[in-house]
C-alpha cells in the first residue's frame, strides 16, 4: 500500500494527525489538499477515495462522509482527481471547518 506521506514530501508538515481519534492517517485542510492533488497527478497516483472530518472547538470528528472512485483504465486517473475536487468543494461551501484524508 502506498502511503501518501512518502509521496508528498514537505506537505506532510501541513498534515493533521488523526491518531487522537484512533486513525493512523493524516488529513489536510482545503488549501493543503488542493496543493497535494497536483503532486499525486504528476506521479500518476490515482485517488481511490477519502474521508471527511469536521473540526469544532478544536476537536476533530469524523463526519461519516466519504467518496470513492473505481479506477478501470489509465484514463480514469484524471477523473479520480476531478471527483476528489468536486467532492471536497461541497464541504468548502459550508461554514464549518473541514479536513480531508485521501486513499491511494
């Protein structure tokens, strides 16, 4: 399994650890995630999906919202990035603060 922190280099410094809620992964805010997606694209790593978390009063909680994309052909790489951006944009239209983890 490819771990995103092996690919994104110094962008790992922008990550929010999810270990406090029992998840051994990282999440990023919108500004960071839109910087990470082109790095994944350059490396031809499709985004298979991800999870959405909300931060309220400094506490991170899962929203139980997630997305996935099934890769069928090489052409689907591009669609996986588009699907990711479209999905996280839905949350950015809201007033709350959200962060996102992604699955490669």
